[in-house]
């Protein structure tokens, strides 16, 4: 799901806020979907999850350390 994109001047295809919330696959031409799927699969291989419950309890100046 598209949550963010940058407005780079080097972008080939312009993006509008209308793509926010869409599936990434819906933002690309049909013929490029195999490449998009491959990239998403690679991203998922390095996905990390971490329990940050204790970190969320930190308050004040210590939070910046």
C-alpha cells in the first residue's frame, strides 16, 4: 500500500496524492508488474519486526538517547 512518495524533480512519471492508499501494483503499467512483484518480494525478505513496548514507555529527554 502506498503510504508515501517523494516529489523528486528527476521523477519520470508524476505522482499525485490520489495514489496514497492504493496497492503499489495499481500504480504501475500491467507489463511492469512482474518487476514490481519481484521488488516487493525482495523487500519482504529483509522485513524486520521488533517489540518496542519498553521503548514506548520512555518519556522526556531520555527518549532522544
